C-alpha cells in the first residue's frame, strides 16, 4: 500500500476546525503529460463566469474577490515553496515553458455575517473550484492534472492570521481562499514528488 497522500492528509487535519475541506482528482484523457518538474509555475486568475451563486453571494462581487484572493494566495504559496513563480491576470498568455495553474470557480454559497451576526451559525459558507494544470510546452488546452477543491465552514467560523476567530465576512472569505489555495499548492507538489523525485 502506498502512502503518497500522507502529506496531504496531514495538511487537511491541520486545517480542519469547524470546516470541511475536500479534494477530488478528475480523470482526464491526456497525452500532454510533462517530462520533468516545472522550472516555472505560472498562476493565472481563475475564471469566474457561470458561477452558481447562493444566498448573499448573489448580491455581491464575491466571484471577483475570490478570483483575486485565490490568484494571490496561489502565487504566494508556490513562491513560499521555492518555485520560480509568475502571476498572470485573466486574458494574459503564458510563455512557451512552465506549468500554468488556473481554474474555474464553480460555486459560491455565502452569508454576509456583517448584516446579521446573530444568524452566522444558521448555514454553511462554501466555495467550490476546479483546478487545471497545464504544461504549456505540451499543450495550452489540455490539462494533465485536473482536480476539484471545496471548502465549507459554518458562516463566520474562520480564524484570522493570528488564530483568533474571524469577526467579519471578509476575514472568513480570506481564510477560506487561503485554505483552498494551500490544498491546491499541496496537490501540485504531491504530483511533482510522485512523478519526478
């Protein structure tokens, strides 16, 4: 039995408080697998059109906020893991080498706890994304790695950077995007370890 997912399991356990984080690989038919670990990781903003919006998310610019937060968090996560990293905005094109990490926001279910703080435990906040990883030297349209990440928590239960409970919806949103980004970075690192080390 292989224990290749133990680092991911450890990260998941460390992140869980009153939240649920999940990741699921998608099976893709692909011949554009990379030959080596990346010399460059390019983070491109997630697409946020055709997002399913529920509750207070319908009345806000949450998909745009999530796009910005995820892009920045992924960039910082890969950089902190000592990868040569570049950030592109939606619509910008990557060069001819490296891996592009991007994705699509699928679902945003959010409660604005600033409007009704006493109702924050009434429902779960949830963000679901699909992450795509391309080796641009092989293909710009066919990802070699595709996986879904989702994060749920009781509305307002996020902790801020100092470990104190979040007091507003913005802090909770930031913590949720941080958790999603950490899982995505870990999944790409696991792929590199499994195939090139």
